[in-house]
C-alpha cells in the first residue's frame, strides 16, 4: 500500500491534492503534515479539514523556534536580500518544511512525499532539492506537474464538484504564503505589472504608509554576535521579539515591497511582500555592521550576502557552499555586538543612533578637529602613491612628455 506524506497548508492547492491523490493512487494512505512556522492558522481546524477531505492522519509540527534560530538568524547575519528587495520569507521556509516532511515520512514508513508547488514556481525546486539531500531514494509526487487542473479557478471548480468547500473565492483568490517572517501576495491584479496593487484589500500585516500614525515611533535593538537579543532594553525570546516587531512595523507601514523578480525557472513574476519585523531587524543589523566591520570585510561581505541570497532563493540551503558562507559570516559577526535605535515613520525606517564596544569609529580620527592620531600632511604622500597608476597612464598618453 502506498503511504504518502503531504506538505499540507490547508490552502487551495493542498486542499485539492488530497482528493486527487485518493482518486489517482487507489487505496493510498495520506498523512497530512502541517509545519507551524507562525502561519495565521487554526491548526486543530486544519487537522479536522485534512481528515474530512480524505487524509488518513494529520500531523502538526511546531518548528517556529528552529525556524528563527537555525534559518532566519543566519540569514539576518548574512544580510541576504534577493535582487535588492526580497527578504526571502517563502524561500527560507521551504528547506525546513521539506526537512520535516522527510523526517515524518521516515518515521511513518512512507514511500512517497507530495507537495503543492506549481511547475512554474520556485518552491518545487526548494522542496525537492531538500528532499534529495535527506532521502535521495524517496519518491516525490508533484500534482501540478501531473494533473489536468490548469489554474486556481479550475482548482476551485474541482473542489466544488466534489462537495468540498474551497478555502478561497474566485474573486479573492490571491496566492498567499505566510509565516512568522512575512506574508506574500501573488495573482489577480498583481499579474499585470502596470497595475498598482489594491493595498486596501491586499495588506494584512501592515497599514498603507499614508495611513500610518503622524507621530514617529522609536525602537531600540541590541545584538550579540549579530543575533538580536533585546528589544527596547528587554531580553525576550526570539519568537516574542519578532511578533512584537511585526506589530510595531505593521502599524507604521514598513517592510512593504512591490517587486517583479526573476524566478529560478527562467520567467519573471510579480508579487507584494509584507515583512515589517524582518525589515526592522535587517536595517538595525546593517547599521551595527557599519560601526563594527572594517572596509575590506564590509566590501567582501556584500558579495557573500548576494551569493547567500541566491542560494536561499534557489533552494540550495543544504549545500557545502551555504555551510561555508555561513562559517565566513559567523566569523564576521564576532564583533557585531551593540545596540541600534531606529525611527519608524510612514513606511520609513530611519537610523537614530548606534553604539558598540567594538566600534571602529574613532572620534579623534573622524572629527574635523585635528587630533594626535592624524597628520594632514601625511595625505599628500598617500595621494601621490595611490594615484601613481593614473599619472603613469597620463604620461604615456602624452607620449612621454612631462
């Protein structure tokens, strides 16, 4: 008998997948596996729904703490941002979900795993590369690459014909993904990049910047070795911190990105991302690094940040290169300790001061007042040597004259 573990969210796709599996794999047992990464969900109702629509068992795994410490914090320390905008909320979640999917399959003696990612999307890559990393012989079932359903509207019709209530209406069928880090929106008017998003209908974590309070709000974050440990002077758990920052950032409309991005599969897509707490953490961490990292390390870390983001986006979390980059990042974070104050105002995150016991900012050097550490006369010799290649080239162009 085929036993299948399904990555189950209770959304439109995975709701349709359960009856489809029952119809196409006669006598199969389906274990619906829901990984709690902080989604807006009633997990008891999700379990009931999965069982009602044909699952043999439904399991909920609370992986929020692991998500924060083992995935989000390394990403924050790396400063990984995909194509200058996307804070990788969906991308970073998929390796952990897939890992839990494999662990569940092995624990229950399942011979197949199933996911609801489409053949056009990035998630199929993220799920399947992780599954290959932990269970190279496990069968992977991807219904969107197999069934005749060709759209979200057709998926809704498929469920309605079987007497199953769809989790989304046709006129409101945005494709959404959420966790403790972010909320993404795709579909409907967003499929036309010429259309302005209907933010009044769209946003769920945040207000529109123009609707934010007219008075700014300050937040202060403390870090130890690149990891946030205190919010406004209070030591709280990572989960409590991110939940608080999501509320604070949401009411000021920060962290909203409307983005046309390049997918791994070779096409462009358009989505709107809400990452209020994540945007605050990234900004604070970046400001602290400005104090604590030297010029060459800062420049090279920018390259690492870009490559790190590419790896996360393309599902290559469990790779030797990502491990190696994280080792480099952790080395750079040894002195990234201190506090940063930020001002939030109508969609903006404005630096309002930072300090660190490892700060490389030296007032005696930076001040316009001449101090004992710097002699202005020294600059003349430096400039002559630094500009020597330019001078030699100019002399060559003049034919050796001068």
